[in-house]
C-alpha cells in the first residue's frame, strides 16, 4: 500500500442539462480526519455521500470540500393565481348590471392586475433533478480519486526523502559505534584516570563508594544500548515505509525514540567526534520528524 501525504488539491467540473457544477477538494495536515463542506442551498443531502466516499480513501487530514452549481439556461414560466382570477370574475359578474358598456376582459387587462399572474423560474422535473444529482456525485468521485492520486505522488516523494534520512541516521549510529573512544582499552584508560582522580581527591573514600563510582563511570562510558536501540528503530522505520498505508503516527513515535537516543548519546559523549555525530543526528531526526508530520 502506498504512502499518502496529507496535502493535496483536486478539482472536477462538468455539466448536466442546464446546470454547470464544480467540485474543489483541499487537504492539509491534521491529527485526525476533519471534513468541512460548503454546499449550495438545497443540496445538503450530498453531505452524507461526501463523508462516505472520502472516508473510504482518507484516514487523516483536514479536508475542505466545496461544490458550486450554476444554471446556464434560465427558464421562466407564468403561474396563474386561480383564486385571484375567480375573485375578479365574480366581481365583474356582481357589478355587471351597474357597469356602463363594460369592456371585455382582455389578456392585457388581466395582466395588469397585481398578483393575478406571477413569473418564476421553471422547475425541472424529478427525472432531470435525479440525472443532475447523479452527474454531480460522479464528479465528486472523480475529484476524490484525483485528490488521492496527488496525495500518493507526494507520499512517494516523502517516502524517498524519509528513507534517505533513515539511512543517514543509521550511518551516524555506525560512526558513533566505530569511534575509537568506545574501544575497551580506551574506556579502561579513561576509567582508570577518572578513578585515580577520585581516589586522589578523597583519600578516605570507602570501598563501596569507590565501586559505585566506578560502576557509574563505566555505565556513562558505554553507548552500546543507545546504538542498538537506534539500529532497531532504523529497522522499524524501514519496515513501516515499505508497508505503506497510514503509518504517519507510528513514524512520529519512532522519531521521538530517535530523538531520545540521540540526546542520551550527546549527554554521555566524552569524544568530540561522538558529540559531533550526536548533534548531526539531532538535526537529521528533526528533519525526519518534520516531514513525518505530512504523512497520513
């Protein structure tokens, strides 16, 4: 399964009868899946379909989904107010004997009566509306697939970048592991020098305290555990990148563990080379974690 970036954009547009529609989808980073919609009045029923379709392909990200619908051809129809017409005819009948040479009721005369005839946009029949809605939903599906394609393209690029950074973490861990300061004879020499300094500074230091100090110095000089954990995290990160799918949260956790080990290496270091490698480790890990924030 491919990795997905959480950033992307897609647009789909088309026509259906006298309607022109357009979908726009924008996706940015988010802790979870947050879908916000702007739908034309009267088309709120599309909301459930939008959520259903997007949720099939997206698990994380803040998505803005917008739909615009325009009528390219206006149709107007005249609507006769039958109640008003009946009232006019009854009034004419009632006043017929009192009218002097009444003029016949013409269309112009009827049109001049306020409220008798109203003009409004003609409504489409149910079949036309159903066809329009089906076309709009098909366009939504096209837009969602285009968005996913873009997120996957960016996800592939992120995968290559993250893989390079993981490789650099591994290289720096090997630099620390191979540093001469970690050789047993060098550790023994430093430990002997430090213990001599302790004994010289406190001639009355008891044997138990001396052993405790020696154990502490030996522990601080040993970076074996940190190096082993770094290597294990490198393997885990590579496995997740190869597995793909929504692994952003897991990689973020690994980035935190990378950072923990690099901090410990820097704090234990008694070698300029190890300290330098530890600082570069922290830089690479910060870059790794920043890019991981873009992954689903």
